[in-house]
C-alpha cells in the first residue's frame, strides 16, 4: 500500500535538473515563459496549531521557506562548528516536532535542506530529487524575501508577484545582510559548506564568490 505521506509531504521523486523539469512547459521554458499574473494576496495563509506555535502555517513548503536560513541567527552561527545550513536543519526539525508537527513533515524539511546543499557545491551527480526539495531549490534561486539569494530564473514569476510580495514582506536589506553573514561564517569556519562556492584554497581576505553573487542580485535590488 502506498504511503500517502510520500505525496502529502513532498517526497514524490522529480528530475533534479531544472532544465529537464521545465522542458516544454509553457510557464517555464523558452526565452519568454508565460507569467501568470499572481499577487501575494492570492496566497492567504491558513491557521493551525503549528501556525500558532511557530508563526507559520502547517504546509511543509511554507515551513521550509520560513525556517530556511534560521542557522544564520547569531545564537547558532557562532556557537557550532557545523555550517549554518546544516545546523539550521537540525534546529528547524526539532522546532517542528516540538510545535506538534509530525515526523514525516519534520523529516521532509530536513531532507530538503540537506539536498539543497550538495557536498560538492554542485548537483550534477544527483539525477532525481524529491518534490518538496526541487520546489525549494527553484525557490532559492529567485523567490522574494525568505529564500531569495541570487535572482536566477526570475523570468518564471510575474513582476507583480515579486512587487506585491516584497511590499507585504519587506526585505529590509536582506541581500547585504546575507552577504555579510556568508563572509562572517567563512571567517569563523573556513571549512563551511559555503567554501564549496569559493575559489580553491580560499582564505580570509579573498573576495567571496557567493557573497558577491548575493550582492549582485539585480532582481531584488529595487526592493532591498
């Protein structure tokens, strides 16, 4: 018997490579993909016990967005030898369970987080992904505020959705804040996961590639 939680919590396998996943889809392929004219108000947040406990709603996707960079908080960043991504995954999993989330939901969140941070800095060897992870991996490339980093594939979103989302949830200088956090962790933990995005034998004083990409996010610059 098929476990319904596989589908419900986003474990359905899908192609990892976005170019394969998007091939031929009218809203994601070609130079000018169709952009459905959504506004942030088209996505109301429901209520639940988990909402009340962690100020989010119960769906795994939203929890993943909300808690994605929790490891960058000062109380975690400088108090562990783990990279912030992996410390954050542990913290978030524990928080979801303590707030009443089921274990499959908490595992889905942690699995997404681990899979969006492949150990070599690229994902060329990973053919399949689970559904929630692929959704978040795409999200990390361009969606506003919580998970936005470098602005890749922003042409998949209607400009009105970006504008209304940033108006409802101001970024408050997120790009510069995150870039500085990247640089600080590289200094504290030169072995951290972020170092896989840097030049070989990176050392303090060398400009960070990752931080530069974040600062160079032209899509979100008007909203920072």
